[in-house]
C-alpha cells in the first residue's frame, strides 16, 4: 500500500503537471482533491502539449484510474468539454474516470458573481480566474451548494436551482447593480440537464473507491492544484484561492483518513512566480523579470487565463513554510534550466521586518509589505542543463545551487527537472517509496 500527495510549495504553477505525470506512471489511481478548473496542468508527451484543468493528467497513462474527489468544485460544462477533448485523442474515460458524488457543482451564476465581486473590490481585487471557484466554495460552506448527487437527481436539482437562482439574481441586481437579463430556473435547469446526463456514468462514492484501492495494496497519488501560498489557511490571505491545496486537503478532499497517507512531495520552482494580485516579497521587475518569463520552451504565462506571471527570486522563507505545513518528505525541483543564462542568481534566505530578522512567513499583510528580503548571491553556471540526465551531468554551479536550496528548506531533493519533456528529468530517488 502507498499513498503519496504531491503539492505546490509556492503560488502554484510550479510544474506539478510534469511531476504528477512521471509519478502517475507508477501509481494505480490518481486523484484530484481541491480547486477546480482554475488550475491548468500542461504535460508534454512526445512533443505534443496536453493541458488539463479538471481531469488528472494520469488519464494519459493507459489503464490508470483517475478520480475527482469531493473537495473539488466542478463546472459541468468544463468537465464535459475536457472529457470530449481527451476522448478525441483516443483516450478512453469510461470506467477509468470517477467523480465524487459529494463534490460541489459550479453553476453559471457562480461565474458571473465571481467576476462581479472581484471587480467591485477595486484596488483590493484578488485577480481571480473568474471561473466561479470562490463563489461555489462560498455556497458550499454556506450550506446552499449543489453537490453532484443533487445535480443528478432531477427533483433535488430543480428545487435547489430555483432557490439559488432567486437569491443570486437578487444579489447581482440589488447589491451589485449588475445589469442583466434574469435567467429563469427552467432555462438554467434545461441548460444543465444534458451535462448531468453525460456525467452520470462517472459519478460515484469515490471515498469507497480510493479506500478499497489502498486496502487492496494499490499505489495512490493525490494531486494538489494551486500551491501552499494560495491555500485559504496558510497562504497570503485574502489573496488566495478558496480551498486547501496543502497536503491535509488530500484527506478531507477525498475521504481518506490521514493515517492512510504515507508521504508528501513538494514541487518547487528554482525561482518564484505568481499570477493574480497579492504580496510577493522577492518579485522582480524590468528586464530580469522578462528574461525569466520568456526563457525556455514554455514561457511563464497562466495556463488558464493566459495572464503573464509575475517572476522573482527563490524565496526560502516561503518554501520552509511550505515544508512545515505540508510535512514535506521530498522536493521536486523544476525549471532549473531557466536559470542557465544568468550571470548571478539571488536566493532569499530570510526577511528583515522593522529592523528584526524574520524567518517564518508573516500572516499580517501590513507587516509583510514592510519586510525586505535578505539575499544570498551565487554565481550563475552559464551552461545548458537541458541535456543533463544524471546529477553528475549538471554543472558544478547548478549542483551547488540545488544543494543550497535543499539545505535552506531542510528537505532532500528527490527529482530535478531541466525541461518540459518527460525525459528531461534527473531522478535522485523514487519518491513513491519510503
Ligand atoms: P481563484 O482560485 O480563481 O478564486 O483565484 C484566486 C487566486 O488564485 C488568484 O490570484 C488566481 O490567479 C490564483 N490561482 C488560482 N488557480 C491558480 C493556478 O492554478 N495557478 C496559479 N494561480 C492560481
């Protein structure tokens, strides 16, 4: 038996897609546990790019079971489109993809509300993906959400839509002065009925499925979306997403007890990026940021919204925080090759806040804004790392950089990625084993 959780240690977009794709080849079942189609994983197989928003990318591996857990919020329209997309490449989803009957559904009004609410925040806007993620989670915790099991039951769905729509239409018109045509409950019901019919065959009690798999000695991989600093509890609140990307979310988001989880892998970029608003202590601007953004075969642009990502130096305060709140066993270091061209590289080892040294990540934004990163500067190796297939193939400077990051974070490195392709990887350890 073995259960491994893969989490992002920064603000998402660490390259989890590729790491999960590699580990998925050794797993029997791959499971998403939070977030929704705000996420975007890109996997390059044989030079062909595949982007996933909801379905675990493990679906590309023949014979693997893929699960979308109860902690995920599902836009039925997006999921149906993704299923069709995957199937058009000849991949079978029937009998391999399962969706939790307890996961919550994103409705059209969640998307409108998400965009309207964020716009009205003005200067304090979060810069959400506008996919209705936060507003669907709002309804979930307000206990007025629609779960997949409700969605598939015509009578329950009709009743819930009626109630929700009246409330949302009032909110949009009266509170947010949103100019719109009021859709009727019947219209919404009709629009969604086809999606419900299409998704019925995939929907089940996935907690039973995963626990049975573990009891039967199968390898299970839990795939986190976004990253620790976007976690609603441990991230840069309120500039976060509305779920728990941290490893603990894998238990609540799938119905698997913490006693069944064996290890946690933290995916970490060799520098830092962030999309959307919110604090980013080591952020760079100007030419250096542009170089990081545009280096390598895949630039730093959001997979879901296409927005340019903000870029900055590696921040050990952030990743140490992630190591603690996730209980990381290994680091999977990605995009090392992007640094190949730099003359010198900075690493943030701590912050100075009001004349004091701070080593933990401050929760209070007002304090964080007043913090200055303390940097160590290392010489660039100025040699390509793309072709490296073993640790010894890496230039000495690159090895020193990797070792310093690991030392600062206090977690061993299990894998180094030097390009987007599956083969552009140096594995130091089988991270699915103790
Ligand atoms: P939401 O998840 O759409 O509510 O957006 C909240 C914040 O999380 C925004 O700053 C988004 O840019 C960010 N975010 C959401 N999903 C991702 C992701 O997959 N990668 C990086 N940032 C994300």
